[in-house]
C-alpha cells in the first residue's frame, strides 16, 4: 500500500470519526419561546346571582379549574368555599359556555365576602 492510500485512509477516518462523535449532554440551560396566542381566551362575567360565567371558551380550554381564596369581608367564617359548575353548554361545539356558583361546604350559595377566583386553563 502506498503513501497516497495511507494518507487517504487516515483522512477518511479522521473525517468520519469527528462526524460520529456525539456532543456531551448539557445539564442546564434556558428555553425561550416566542410567538403569540392566536385564539382568544374565554370572556368572563359575574352576574348578580353570584355566578361566574365563562363565555365562548375555545374547546382546547375545557378542563379549566377554579380555585377560590377568601380575601376579606364577612365570608371569613364560611368554611369550604368552592366554585361549583352549574351549567355547561356541552362538549360537542367548538366553543362552550359554563356557569359556576360559589358555594360553601354544605352546597349553599355564598352571598357575602370578598373572594379571589383563579382560573387555571390547560
């Protein structure tokens, strides 16, 4: 075998060896997302009969949870306040409407106090 063949063989080996080696795994870093939300979220409304309404919600937002926290006023002595689903337009449409009512642990509507209602959407 001549010098030319040895040099070519070593050159090919070096080229392929570098291409076949994997980069070491990075254990930490930052992922940045850019873009925009292209579909509007739900419209919300409060009505006098202590109902929270979610109006024209996209189907992808189904599964929203509501958490209720007491913020002040007379409702501090009301145990176990939560938002109970009382109306739902159904899962078959592209958009849906839901109505929630604030109720205590006994299931009675909560009519006083200041409450923070946090919506968490998948």
